[in-house]
C-alpha cells in the first residue's frame, strides 16, 4: 500500500483492499490506534505489518479481526476453546472469547517502533509475548507499578503528549 498517501482512513474503508492484498500474498502495513496493545504498540505512533494467516492461529499470534458488531481489533491470542480463540489486548485483563478464523483478516508478522522493525520471530519479541501473557492476571498491578515508577522518574510531572 505504499502508493497511498499517509492520512487517517478508517479500516472499514480499507478492509476490501487489505483482504485483496493479503489474499494475493502481499503484506499490508498500517498504524493502529488505541491503547489496548500497550506497551508493545503506541497509539498512532507504531506500525504493524500484516500477512495472511497460514492455517490456524497459535498462542501469542496477534490477529487483526472484525467483531460481529463491525469493529476492528488487534489483540493477542492467549488460548482457545470449543468456541474459538481467546484473545486479550496487552494492556487489558478482560478476555474476549469465541473469535473464529472467519473473523480474522490478517496476522501481525512485524511491527515498527521508533523507526526500528521487529519481527514476531525474534527471540526478544517471543520472550516479551510469553512473559506478557503469563503475567496477565497481574497486569493491573504491574501497569500501576510502572506508572508510579514513571512518575518518580519524571519528578511527578505528567508527560506531554506528542502531537
């Protein structure tokens, strides 16, 4: 999608094109919005690269899927059951169950943060994904501790948002 200019476009508008490109074996890169995948993906700053899923999703995969109500979501697979995949955002504790292969559009194969690309096969990323899934029951505690540490580090001042 390199021929398109950079501007905010809703995924719903690009859905047919994304599906077509993935089906043709190409990769699609875009900038996601939202905070559900923090600390891995920052709202409007980092990019993800999608590829067509090769068979069933595996634990730790990050699919782009469409909810029955129409919303598009990037969340991590944390398990599966008879209803389908169980997913959870990295910055969330609530599980979303019953996501099916039919809802999956693509799966993250890489992401770019601060200009550096990371693939989901890199050892550091794989360790991060496993650790982050393992601490899911403790995330509120961990994230609260990280926020407190950040406030101590910045002298109690709130960080300015870019933009």
